[in-house]
C-alpha cells in the first residue's frame, strides 16, 4: 500500500513541477503517472550504476555531482514518456530539484518516507 501511495505522490509532484519550473511541460495526469513510474524505474536500475561509475567525480565534488546525475536522469525520462517534456539541462536540473522537494514533503506528510 505504501508503494502505491509513494507512486501517487510522485505523480502529483511531477504534475506540479511545470507550475514551478519553466521549461518543464506535462500534458495530462496520465502522462504524470507514467512519468512517475518511469522515473522510479530509472532511479531503481540506472541511477546506482551511474553513481558507482562516477564515484571519483562525486567524491571530488563532495556529492554535488549527484545532482547532475539526477538532472540527467530526469531529462532522460522526458525522452521516454509521451506528454512529458524538458527543454534543456537547466530546466532538468531545477525540475529534478523541485520534484525531489515536493515528493519529499508529500511522503513526509503521508508517512511513507524511506528509512
């Protein structure tokens, strides 16, 4: 049940990001739900591999390079999902930050945050 709630919170966060960040567009709620699923799968499968491969850069930047990885994966998700569009790296960077913040707050309120 918590997984479903987290997914819906992520979909709501994706749907809210275009209202905060210019350059991010979402066509409808269906696209937001699919984008939340794709971002979740990308973060589950691809993100750990990228973090491991870029570990020296991440250590050199004291972990800040992880923000770049998140932005690139957010941008990558927009190429997969029809109706979800990100217009460049800056929009992807700010969109990924806004998405994380909204999802974090939503999960904290719902009591579904990861431990």
